[in-house]
C-alpha cells in the first residue's frame, strides 16, 4: 500500500540522514558531505510534505539551504551547488504557496532565481533542465500578484520574456491572468512579441 511504501521510504531516508549527520561530525569541512546531506534533507522534506507535515518539510529544506551555503563558502562559485541551492529554494516556494504564505514564497522565488543566475554565470549549462528558470519566473509573477506588487509582476514577466519568449497572444492571456494587461510596459512587451512573430 502507499502508506507502507511511505513508511519504508521514511525509514530509509531517516537512516541516510543519521549516517550523513555522523559523517558531517567527522568531516565538518567537506563540501561533498554538506551537499549530500542537503540532498537527503530535500528528499526527506518531500516525504514530509506527502505525509502532511509542511512545517517539517520547510524546516528540512531550510537546513539544506544552510548546509549548501556552508558548502559554497568552501567552494565559491560551484555551479552544481548553486543549482542544488536553487532547487531547495524552489521546493520551499511550493511549501509556502500551499500554505498561502505569499511574502515568504516571494523571498524563496528570488533566492532560487539568484542561485540559478549564479550557476549560469559560472557554467551556462549548469542548470540543465530548461524548465527551471521559466517555472520560477512564472511562479514569481503569480506570487507578486498575490502580494499586490504589480511592478514585481512586470519584472518577472519581462525576465520571463527574455528567458522563454511567449507569442503575443499567449502573452496577452498571461497578462490578463496577472492583471497587468492594461499597463503600458506590458503593452510594450506585447508589441515586441507581435513584431518578433512577423
């Protein structure tokens, strides 16, 4: 059953966490151990979220973020660690949105975006999955809307158009959903998209 599978996964992850915590005590300066423990914390947080414990999920992701920050002190500019950091922030966005914690979701979106930007600056191919940045930017636009920050919505949409340009009609529909369709800066984006599409 699904409950039994979840319990088995939880036991396996808890064991991995315990082993890596012990390893970290003996190798506190190892960037690899910090990164691996952060990976297991990310997996544990996913199980916590599925199991109905978003507070634990958010806390575990936060600890993973702290560990990766330590790893990046030891290896500044490591693109792999930056992508991993961005991913943990991205998962924190999901937890925040489920709880309608919009201001926190905004902070996490911006942190994910910053980590992905640093990774790309270090290695343009580091992000790998080309859906990551558009997901963060689309989500950021929605979160900014929920925070009633329409300038923030526009910053996210403008950046999204640079990363993954939409055709004019799709952009118009997106703008209507975000309540920015009537803004002059949005209309300028639509005109650009329209011109590109010709």
